[in-house]
C-alpha cells in the first residue's frame, strides 16, 4: 500500500481534503465512462497545478510511428496511441475578475470528491478563498449517460459566501490538446471547423492518418437559485477553441449554476457529413429531458447493471469497496453493446500501453462478461478476434511464417500489431494461446458449440499452424523446443523453453486437432467449407500432432517442479523476503539488465499454466509449484495477485488468498505499484471478480456441470454473487455457517457442491 487517502465506503470512492500532490492520482481513480467515451476526473475550472488532462473516444486512435534506436525487420510500423480527445468539460470561473484556480487560491477547505458507483456520477465540493479575499462555495456533479451515450452532463454551481459578486462563467470546448505519451510530438488532430449556432457550439476535427471524423459539442443552461437565466453571452473563438462567456451579478449566498451538456459524435456511428446535426439532435434530447431526469435515468441504468454484476461482502468495508470499484470500472469501459470495441488495459483512464486489445481480454475479461452479462457479449469478443484473423496471418507473415499461420498481436486496435518493444512483439508469443483458450472456455461455460464450426475452428487451425512452425526439433533433446521467447513473466526475455509457452503451444495443437475431428463428424458442410478455405490436409495435421506429442518441458528433479525456462536455476535464487524493500518496485528502481539476471517474477508464469489447465495437474503438484515460485514473485504486474489468490484458495490457504485478494481489489485504490497517476489497471480488474467467484467460491465447470467449493475469509461475515450460466441466473450466498443457492427462471439446475450433486429448484433456496 502506497496511499491511503481514499475513505472506506461500500458504494463510493471518497476523497476529503485538497492535496495538490494527489490530483493526478485522483484524476485516475475518479474517472468516468459509459463504454462509448470516458474521461479522467479533471477539474471543470482552470487548474494551473500538475494535472493529466484526458478525454477519450472509444475506438479512436492514432498510429504513432515506431521510435527505436535500432530498427529490426518485423518491427511494427507504429504504436497505436489512445488519443486524448478535444476537451468539452471546461468551465472557466471568475469571481469579481479573479480566476478560480485551486492551485493559486489563498485557501481551500471542505474539499470533498465522490465517485458514486451505485448511481454512476462524480461530484465535487469545496470552499475557496481567492486572493482578492472573496470566499466562494463550489458544487459540481457530472456523469456520462448510459442511455444517451454521446452525452455527458455537468451541473456546476458557484455561491459567494462573504460578499455580493460579479461572477463570470465561460463554458468552452477545446481541441488544442496533446497526448502525454507521444513518440515524435506529431500533431494528432486536424481541426476543420469551429461552429456555433445560438447557444450550441461544436468543433469538427479528424485524426491525422487514421481519418476518424469527430464532432465535439456543448450546450448550456444558466440558473440563479434554480431560476432560469436568459443571459447574453460573448463568443470567444479561435482556430481550435470556442467558449461562451456569461456574466451575472450574484448576491451573497445565491448560487449561480450552469448545466452543461457535451460530448462527441463520430463517424464510427454516423455519416461524417451528419456529425453536427447528430450532435444537435443528441444535445437537444438531453436538454429537453433536463439534468435531473437524465440523472435519474442514469441511476436506473446502473441499478440494472448492479442487479446482475454486484458482489456483496459483509463485515469488510475495504474489501467491499474494492470489488465494486473493479466491477464499476469494467462496466464503464465495456458494456458489450459494440462488437467492434474491446477492453483496453487503461480503459478511459490514461494513455499508457496504447492499443485497445491485449491477451488480457481472453485470459481474464471474458469470464467476467460471460457470467455477469450473457454469452452474446462473450461471443462478440471472440468474433472480434475472428474478424481480425487475416491481420493475424499477415502479422505472422512479416516474421517469416507461412501457409496461413497466425500470430495474434500483443497490442492492437485493428488486428495489426502495434507494440514497439522487440521483446514483446517478437517474443511474447504465448498470447496466441489465450486466443484459443478463450474459445475453449466459452464453449465449456456456455455449452454453445456453434461458434467453433462457424468461426472458431479457422482461428484454432491458424494458431496451431503457428506453433507447428515456431517449434524447432532439438536433436540434443530428441524433443521439440521453442526458443527465444518471453513468457507471461516479462522480467525474463529471450529465454528458451518457457514452460507456459511450450505447454500452451502443445495444448493449442491438440485442441485444434480435436475440433477438426469433431466438426468433420458433426458439421460436415462447415468442415468442407473450412478445409477448402484453409487448405489443410492430413499430412499437415499429422505433422502438427508430432510436434505436440513430442514437446519438451524443462524440469528439475531436485525441486520436483517444471522450470519456468531452461536457465531459471542458473540465477542467484534470493527470495522476495530477502529483497530490500527500498528496492521495490524493481521495475522503477533497477536497471533492466539487473532485472533480467534476477530470479524475480513479475506475474504468474508457470503458475499461469497451472491456472488455465488445473485439471491436468494434481493438487500436490500445484502445491509444490506454488511453494517454489510464489516466494520469487514480486507481483509487479496487475495480473499477478488474482491468479495467486485463486490458487491459494484452492490450496486451502485462505489467509494468503485473502491477502492477495486485497492486493488485486485495491491495487489502484491503494496504489500498490506506485503508478496510479498514469491510469487504472482495467483488464486486471476482472481478475478481482475471479478471485472471489473462482477463488473463494471455487466455481468451475466439471463434466459440463457448474461446480462450487465455497470458502470464506475469516474477516468476512458473508459474501454473495450471481452468475448467468446458460441463460439461468444462479445466486450464491456464502456465510460463516453455510452456503445458499437460488436459481431464477422456470428450469431446475444441477450443480456440484463440494463434489456432491444438488438440484436447485427455481425460487427455492437450497442451503448446504
């Protein structure tokens, strides 16, 4: 834990007291989004202190030319930048001629910021004393509408407390923005037109190179003590900014309020010639509804999400706050309504990493969305990858692979690789395995096999071809080996025979061959179509199986464990317990050379294989490997604590599982990795959900039946969650005394509880 200023609360994230050193961290933590757009929790009024300005439009990006010291063949040509979009939230405030700026005020007191996760809104209030002696109270509330997803709404009030005041409010939109993260300081946006029509304003702009056309807009209403004010305004316009200046003489203790509606329209959803009219239609609809009605709709929409997605925890407020924080941000980032979108690692909270799609989606996010929404959302995420198969084949071709072999990108916006670190782009090829595993996981959970003959088998074959070609036959070992890779543990690069990579490569080939046979027998027409399309014959299948059946896995007889890679035991085996705490996190304190030579593990690597394929190993094997690798693991990847929490729970080590759960659930709230100011770790938040449902709840699929082995941390009185399993919603409530199961709908559901078969009847709770 590296910060503790967030107040414990079951439904809200609360900050009390203004501290300029916390501004950038809070901008991340209090971010808001609606799946179509999002923004960091920047102040509406001017702020001259350190701040990370960020507003983002889903699916809009810029291909920033790759910047490296030594170009290598196969490098991606660009790094896809998540673009900071034109800012529409701005409201400049002057009180008797002096700018309101919390960085320069004489004093700020009663500062309070709240992100209400239950209802989906952000509020802020404070009392500021300006240098001219004027004291004002400010209250703001804003949200991004789930119902009108091109609309955001702000209600911002200024009340003079010690004098009458002339107050100036200037709502504005500004396209003169830049990215925090840029390789060449390119100009990302081209402003084509600044418009105004009465009290409506907009800025049309397109991204350079990618030619996404957008329109940023605003429209405002003014009030004094809830009475509408029809004020004249002055137009302030430049080539990339427009603002309307309103002035009013306000008596002491009266409130001067602006309600500002704004947002974006883009050619992802409209004809580019119709963007201004689409914006007018959207903002007029919002204006007619009004702020309060739109807010009430927001509350109802979030209530529907929470009805299915919520996890309740009794007796531990910080644990409760943590899981809801994670579930809230996952839903702000991706709602499953647009099949062309995916779950970016920072969501709408920052620019680090770039791209919108990593292997995190398949490995961590799909289980969450599959169980808390419905199988169509998960299927959309699988289809997203199918639609980019041709690009994955191109990516492999650039590296010398052929015959339809596919290497899915580590980072992508459109299917093309756009990560510019060689040890990731060229070597972290295990990502291919997660794509295949997600198809398996989808079928295992939903029972829907139709995706495989319709689309999935083509993906499985292309990935199997990659592994077949990537493996090398070692005459020394008389086995197939995979050389020069980076596993999930990115603190080792260019290693040979990473266990996880080799194991999942074998599995991918076996799973592809298994499904080729199944589709051949049960879906003959699909089989004929696919075989003709991919030009696969029996000789190639036999050759692929030969690789899978003769794969090499490094193993230590001394420790009786699979080795993370061939040279792992050559390192100085000093555990994390003996590492000076002042050296943590090592990725910020050590040279990369020192990290690579150390035994320290960034995240589950060998243990990732034991998580995916736990049925392939005994509980004793898991215990040996967990006890061997966890002491070397620094958990400096956000994806690490959740896997360890699940496995600790499986081993019955609930205190350790609980500690890992707190770390994954409060990773950002408590800033464990000293980096929350850069944005949140969105995709790993799904791992927090998994820690409870799969870890403490012990949920698995066994022989096509939903299975549970529930446990409960001693710190909790109870916890509950719901899962949508094959169109039936099952509620699980675990207490210190026992477990209740209840099913919605009209059909019975058979489940396993501690390996005993139970039948759950609709609307009749069963207690175990």
